[in-house]
C-alpha cells in the first residue's frame, strides 16, 4: 500500500510538471482561440451550405462546389474576425493596443456563447426594406467577392441566422471542445516523452527504489497535501469532474513547474542522468569506473530493460494529471481506513489485556447464575 501510494505521488508530481508545461504551450500558442476561430468559420460555412448558397453548393447537383472552402475563406474569416474583435468582448487595454488589428483581437477571445454571437450579429445587420422589419447579415460575411456571386443573399437574414445558431451552436461547441481535448492529449503525450528522456525518468527504477527504501516512500507520501493543493491551483481535478476554464498566468505556471521539479529532485529515486544506473553500467562496460564490467549480452539486456522503463513512464504520464489525482485520493482514503482499523484492533487488544480475568474465565463468570 505504501509503495503504491508513493509511486502514485511521484507520478502525480511528474504529471503536474507536464500539465504546467502544456498549459504554457496552450496559452502561448492560443490553442483555444484557434479552435474557436475554426468553430465560428464552420458555423458560417454550414449556414451558407444549409441555405444552398451558390458560392458554397452547386445548384445543379446540390453537392459542395469545387474549391468552396478556399474560395469562401476570405468572407468567412471576415465574419470571424469582426465578431471576435467586437469591443464588448475585450478589455479596454486590448482594444487600445490592437484596435486596428482585428485578427490579433480575435485571437484574444477564447469563448463565446450563442446569445452573444446573435447579439453581435444583430448590431452588425442592415435593413433589407424601407420599414426595417427585415434585417440582413452584412454582405461581406456571405459573399465571396472574387469568383463568386456578388448579388444580395436574400437567405442571409438575421432571423434565419439566429435560428441556425440556436439549433447547431451546441453541436459545434461540443465538436470544438472535443477537438481541443484531442490536441491537448497529443501535446501532453509529446511533452511527457520529452520529460522522460530529458530527466531519464525510468518508471521501473522508481518502483524498485520505492520498494527498497522506506525513507523515500515516507518522503513521497508526506507531500500528499502539497501535491493536491498544487493540482487544484493548476485546475487538475479528479477524472469525471466538470472541466473549468483555467486562468493561470505564465509566472504562476513557472512557479508551479519549479516546485514540482524540486519535489522530483528531492525524492532521490534515480531520476536524472547524473545518478542513472544505465550510465554507470555503460561506464563499467567501457572500464571508466572501478566496477565489474558487464558482458555485451548483459549490457544489451540492461539497455532493453531501461528503454522499457522509459516507455512505461511515458504510458503512465500520458494518463494525465486528473487520473493520478483520482488514484492518489483513493489510495489515501484506503490507507487512512486501514490505519483506522489497525488503531481499533490495537485499542480492542489493550482493553482485553487490561481485564483481570482471561477471556474464557470472563465468559464463564458471565454465564454463572447469580
């Protein structure tokens, strides 16, 4: 139990370091913003295809027109940039800094809901008749300009657009969320592989040292509260818990990365190249140290075992920090329950030992008639 808990704590520590690195990359690369841009463009393209816009769908066959995506990119991106650069979505400092760069402003927005989108479209719509009862979307949002129809698109009314958004926005939002999660999972696996190689994180060696070294187990288990607090700050919650949008600054992420790296270094479990056992084996094979040199077959066996340990660590870290948060919580609960039962057994034994009569004598005394 103690070895399993200590191993889970070490894996949680490494997973939190990976999570912090991934969050830095996601923030710098504007992953959420890029997914949102793609979602809104898909929304406009789908709206035009649904109403059989001749620039998008071939009127004769009803199928997507040749090179429709490429030809319609300009107008659909104008729609995306004008929506996401709307002043209501930005702080005053961002509006002042990038007021003339709608593309830059668009990348600062990470979320928009259906009603906000409809409100922005309402503000940009123009009247289609004299009495103003019918509103049309701006023509630059739905007309290609080059090579496409420049006539007024009578289907592109605000009413039809609003109905389409309310009907399909949840589906597109769910698809975008799934796309973002897949990208983050691939990025997490890549960062985990880099971490394992950079720090020589041999999972088999970590398990062996934890099993042999009681002090290392105790030191790893003693960091439980600190690691759980760090996981909460990074937004890592048990598997199955609702996702929340993280808002962590790069400086805070840097501090968390430094703290988790320090915990891994202090664990003294053979993590790193300086104390690596495989390096010592190669040095012994070359005769650089005073140790019995292994044979070529033994060195090959050790190398394969070391590579298997690295692959094992990559697999464990790819499970993600939420998995290890859940695992650590369950192991801590099991350990506390076991300790509680042990204390109860010890207390029962102490009470039995303090009685003046042995158990059989007490039973006979209780059964004797008065």
